[in-house]
């Protein structure tokens, strides 16, 4: 048995989950917020609903990690540091270097640093987490799990933009995708639930949260995904525009007299459902509560429409589909959203069982006769991270 910790380090936060492996039991989890600022918030949840919380100044990630390890001992969750036998780190961008999770060494760190140009807010923060754990627990296996890795299997026709090829060759401008760990987890679960080998299946996974992406998974491999060079592309999201004609940018920049940074800020933070509802909300719960308002109705129609079109295009890309999976905040919790999306797919022979659709948790929500099965699968990226650590342990020297 081993205790493995899954880490998601942000620039001022550290989210963690401690597992007993291979049992896959969550022993404790928590969050450190406001690292580097005053009044950092340190929370641990453990046991049966127990919670430890303290507000104190935590100047950097290494101090946050030390505090976390010491507190796990203080709370009798660990007897000593030695009990932790592995750590897995979520890394947003692996560029073209990584098509799977890897054991972290100096070369891996250098590559994560190199591709930080594609994820300037995320990769440097992950490196702070990686270095802090390496320093405090130097002898245990440390693994990087990349959001982009699952999409490394996309064929050229899916990942290349129709731009002069030199921009790909010289600058690596291409589609990388995101949410890969979630798409990988739910597609594997879908195959388990359908009791069929994943190699025989064509699955469309819909990760619908504040950010959202749709992926075409053929024979267990991502063959296309809606997010692009960055997570701005694809479907309409909470605050992100998703796909738009690039020519809109210079036109609006002139009209509004703004520079490209401000334009990108609008596309990332003020668009999507928030922008379409004139700033009412980016949160699906708020919008469902206000769905009689005309702006909200239109925003929701656009949201459903874009998702349906991606699903339709992925049926075409894979020449068929056996299953559609809904996951993440909206996909897992909103029966209305699932129902509205599927309503427009009747031509494909997709049919929801509304009694099943109204229920929560992992299960099949389509009718017995539905040509394409529809599944609700709560995602679990942290578990995937812990599993990848265990899978790589035999190669760790
Ligand atoms: P995530 O980014 O995966 O945490 O998902 C956040 C999104 O899930 C937000 O838009 C929430 O409004 C949405 N969400 C969470 N719970 C519900 C719910 N019960 N009904 C509709 N949307 C929900």
C-alpha cells in the first residue's frame, strides 16, 4: 500500500488530494489559497466530514507544502513524511513533448519551462509546486500529468490550422486541446460501463464546466477536440467566446480603440454566457433561474447549438459514434442542459430516458433503444493523477 498525493498548483493556490493506493481511497484533501498574499487560507478536509482551517500568511509554495505535510502529521493522518510514497502534478501544457504522463526529472522540468510560453499563467505555477515537493520529499516518485497529453494522438488534419505551414514548423502553432485528463478518465469509464473494449468504441466526451470542451475519442485515442492553440477556442463557455472569425478582432479593436491584450481579455473574461447575457452571469445555475429573460434564452440556445454542432461534426469525423458522455459542473448536474442538447440529435437516433436523466451520479441516461448511448460520468482528474503515479512506479529508480 502507498499514499499518493495529487497536486494542482496555481500561481497563488495549491489544491491537493491524498490517496491510499491501490485502494483509491481519498484519505484527505484540501486547498491553500492566497499563497504569497496576506491572510492565506489553509484548509484540510479529512475523516468523516472533519475540517481544519487556518488563516495565516503563507509566503510561497514551499512553505505551503511544508505546512501541509506537517499538518497531516499533526492531524494524525500521517505518522511521518516517509508515508507519502508518490506525488503527481497536474500540468496544463506539455507542448509537443509529452503524449503521456512521465516521471519528473531535470529534462522534464526544462521542457515544462520551455512550453510555458503556451500557458504562461499555469506552467510556471505548476513548476513552483513541483520544485517544492522535490525539495521536501526528494526520494519519492514525482509524476507530471499533462492536460494536453491525451490529445497528442490527434492526426495532422485535426491539429493543424489552415495557415502557412511554416508557422507550425517554426513556432509550433497548432491545436493542443485541454481537459485531456478528464476526457481520458470519462472515456475509459464509459467503456467499462458499456462493458466493451475501448478499442471497439467511438465516444464523444462533453466536458461542460465553466470552461468546456468536446472530444472525439476513437479506439481510446483523442482524434479531435474543440479547444485549440489555447483554451479560448471551441464551444461557448462561461466567460470565453469559443470559436469566432479572427477578422472580428481588428474590426472591434478599431471601433473600441483598444489593443490586442484588451481584446483578448474581452474574449477570455467578458464573452461567452456572461457577455451574451449583458453581464448577468457566467454561471449556468443563475441562467437556468432566469431562463424566461430573452437575452438568457438566446444565450442558452447558442450554448446548446454550439455543443450539438461539435457533437455532429465528431460523428462525421469518426464516421459514427457509440456513446456520448456528459461530465464536469454543468454536464454532471444539469438535466435540462443534457436534455436540450440531445433533443437536437434525434436524427442520429439519440434518445434520453428522462427518468434516468433526472438522476445524479454515474449511470446510463439514454433509452434502451437509443442508437448512441448517453452516459453521465462525474469526472475525476485527481484519481487519474494518482493512478498514473502508480502506473509509473515500477519504472522509478
Ligand atoms: P466546473 O467548472 O466544472 O466546476 O463547472 C462550473 C459550472 O457548473 C457552473 O456554470 C455552474 O453553474 C455549473 N453547475 C454546477 N451545479 C449545477 C447545477 N446543479 N445545475 C446547473 N449547473 C450547475
